């Protein structure tokens, strides 16, 4: 199986003309049984560029709120935009998926294409940990079996070679054998119900994305003493990249955007405008929206600017930065 097979599989997803429900045709017979999944809205098999994201987070299922979910689908255009992300995840704009992802620490990673959240079951519900019928159905749904097989056959081999980092957020629903939980390139979050990535997997993700590799991020339990944990304070042997990031972290979130020097410098170099220069800067790795539907993320050593592939290519040709090889909608600018 290949990474792109998951996109091809979910291209068949749509509204069932007989019931009006949003389902995958392979699941319809099973979904006729007892469950409380909400099928009134498109489902969420993955959030992020699923074939190129370097970090793969294994989550639970699509969320549902009787208030927030309808607000995300106010019209036919919103439905089509959501379906477009599923059908073409690599070209999609993931920076405005749901307000929920503004509140979790991995949200910016999804927004800028570094991470993808993959659900054990895409179908929506308020809280699957308190829904035994839905938990049972996850083990029966053909699409859940397909996604699990995709992880085993397409993702884990890449993780073993250092090309992906797999963070298991909800191990119970994924039913992973112990040898997978302790494999190279895999780390299990010890607090599965927490909405955030906790310190051990979060530090592993940061090390992996900064080039620290598997040696400092996702080794088997035992190699680090406590299963999957990495140091959270500076100490001998801590990756140099993390120490440098901390030293560079001198600009406080909440500073007016017009006073964030690297943000202003990059915008001036590219001829971009801040929508609200006096608005609070959200912090490193978090999205700042610019004019003409562009956006920028200031990281500790570089900036990622999102625009059209044509504009990114023009900027690169002018020597203003480098198009990211994994996503041609982003220009990476090195900060001095």
C-alpha cells in the first residue's frame, strides 16, 4: 500500500442519496446498526496534507457539537470546501479548518503542513470515550480497517527509516500491538484524553522537525527510562537544536505584531501587509493572517509564508527564499 491510497479510498465518500447521510459506501451496511455517530455533515478522515506531512498523529474520531459543527457548514460552499480538502489534501488550505485547532498545541503544525491528524474512525460524535456503541463500531467499520492497514503498510515502514514520526494519541481505538507501540519512529502519548500533545510527544515532535531525528525523539521505551519520554529541561545530552530554540525564544506572545521584528522584516521583504499591525502576535509557530488570503508563521530559525504556488515560485526566483520541497504553497525564509 502507498501513502496516496488513503486519498483515493476517501474520494468515494459522499452523501448517500437514499438517506441523506454523509458516509463512505463501504460503511453503510455497518452504520445501519446501533450507534450515535452524527452523519449530517462530512466526516473527518484526516486533517492536514496526509501524504507529505512528516508527523502523523493517530487520533480518535471526528468531533461533533450541536452548536459549533453547524456553524462550520453554513452553506453549500462550506461543504464543498471541506470535501475539497479530503479529495486534494496536498493543495488544500488547512489554516482555517475549525476554531478547535486554534486551541491545541499541534494546530499550527497542521496549518503549515508539518503534521496530519488521522482518525481511527472519521465519523463525528461528541465524546467517543463515553460512547460504547460507537467504540464497538470502530472495530467493525471497513474504512477503519482500511485506515489501520494504511498505517501499518504505508506509514510505519517510513517511520522505521526516519522519514515519519508517528504519535499515537488514542491507542485504545487503534488497537495497536505492543511491538508497534515500542517501534522506532513511534511514540505513545501517556495522556490520551488530553486535547493537547503532552510534553514527551510534543518535545519528540519538535526535535524530529528540527532535524534531531529518531535518536532524540521516538525510541523504544527503556532507552530513555520512561516510556517515550524525553527531557523537558536542559540537561547533558539534550539536543542542541532545542537549546538554541529556547535561547532564541525572546519575543513574547501578545506583543503587537508591528513590534515583532522578524515578522515585520519578512513582510517588508516580500511586499506583504499585516491585516492588523497592532493585534497581538500569537507566538512562535502560530498563524498570522496577511492581506490577499496569505499567511505567515514565524518559527525560531525561519519563517514559512503561505501563498499561491505561482507567487512562491516567483519569490524563490527572486532569491527571497526557498519553496518547501514538501509543499509548493510555502516559501521558507531563513532568519538571520
